[in-house]
């Protein structure tokens, strides 16, 4: 699925030098290494404030709480995402409310969201948390309109979408993480922009929200040992910031290589006669969809196929990695039974969970490797 060594080898000297500088200066928690990375991230994204923290999950919590989401308030999000999209809402002592996905993009469906907001669960909603899943920006134009009409906060879960752009006629739409009241990024080692461990970031154009997030990330302190609120220990450490600062210079190029690899996959599947039109698979595979005018950064290349589990086993026997993101929608997770949903609540999310398969995708993926993947899938389907 992923070979991190191929990314590390060309820049290992830069990374070791950056780590060595942190060891020499001993600024291990926050300090100048973190501040320097935050400034560089702000510049690259074109956002006013970037606040480093210890993980993408903490970034979601920080973004929501700093935006004023708290006990008893409800947050609308998707059932088809990583667990943190909902667990962070619960950690804010808020109430997750779910709406189904668009089957073409796997992102929150604005029409489904609007229907939920008009229903009995919508009355307590104070924020919408769309997820830019797999590197494809959610439809923030429609979601933003729906939220603005109701005075709702917009918090972007941009964990998988560093460098992605929303839809626009010229393809130069706003970058993920810059359009909502706040956004959360993850720098988990598998992400497009990755640390050597856990790390995350909150971004915002709101100075007051940014100041509160900085306070909350270190036990609610604005002054040392003076606690204005009960925050949390969710600071970014200097070594991870130094690594991320180095990699920040390369992430745009890596995203370009991911886009090139996605186009090759598209061409190979079509050339092999495996690609099916429409949203749902029949005998072949449905290729992942990029919204016209947007900039997908292909954190994952996710196909749909009816015999997903058998195909995955077939690929594994041939030494080809794959992964299922996500086999159980959030509303059917054992830990989230208390939300009051059940089988059939979100048919699009449930069907996607049965059909999606992520194929090998990383910047250094070679064309011959992609040919091997597609040839194996053709063999299985034949």
C-alpha cells in the first residue's frame, strides 16, 4: 500500500540536520521549531493562523472547542469517515448528528445534510463538520450556504487533504482548511504531509479562535501556571515540527506525483476494459471521482467493486497491498450505539463500506507497479 522509505531516502540528510538542530537547541515542546513550521504552513495555505498540536484527533477537538462548540450542542457530520470525526465531537461533550454521503465522492451529501437539519435531530445542531475524504474536497459551497442560512459554525476535517482545492471554474478554488471557521489537519505518517509520529494542526482566519486554540492546547494557560480554562496537553513537539517543516517544501511536488499516478490508474483501468460508468459497480470497477474544477490530492485511490473482500484476498495472495477505508460506518460501530442509529439509517454509507477498496497510492509509485495491480484485478474479474 505504501513505501515510506522511498520518500525518506532523497531527503534523509535534510531531515537529520533538522532533527539535530532541535537536539542542539533543546526546544523539544513548542518553541521556535514549532513556530517556524506554523509560519510556513500559514504561508503555503494562505491562512491567517496555524496552530500545531499533537495529533489530527486533537486538532478536531481543538478546532471545535475553540469555535465555541460545547456541552449539549450538536454537530452534523458524515457516517463514512475515520472514528475521530465523531469521537472528537463526543470529547467536546457535544452530540454527533449524521447525514448520508454522496455515493460518487464519498463526502457528506449537502442535500442529505439539509434534510437532517430540517428534521427533529437538526434543532440542536450548532456546527457542520464536513470531511474532505481521501483528498477530495467536500462541497463547501453548498454546505457553507446551508450552514450560513442557519447560523452554524463550519469546521473542516481536512485530515487527508493537505493541498486540495475546492471546485472552481479555473481549478484554482480555495484550499482545504481555509474556508470554514476552523479546520483540522492530521500529519500521521501515512498522510500526504506526514510526520515521523503523531502530529496535527488547526487552521483559521479568526484571530480570537486561534488565540483560544493556543491556550487550550497547553492546559488552558495563557500565562504559565495560570489556567483560564480546563484545556488539554496537546502540544506539538519540536522534532515533529522540524520534520514537517522540511517536508512542507516537497508536498506540492508529491501531490503532483499522486495526481499523475491517479491519472495512470484511470488510463490503465479503462484500457483494460474494467472501468464501469455510473456510481455503483456491476461486473467491473467504478473508478474514484474527481469533482470538475476541483483539485483532488489522492491521499487514497479508492475503487468500488461488488466482490471487494474476495478481490482483496486475491491481491494479498499476489503480494499486492490494499486496504478498506472503512469497513464499518460510524453509526454501526459498537462504541457509538448510543447515537440511536441502526442498519439502514444511511444506505449510501453502508453500501460504500461493502464495496470500497483502496489500492497502492504514494508519490513514488511506479507505472510498472500500477500495471501489476490492474493486471491482477483484471485476472480476478475474468
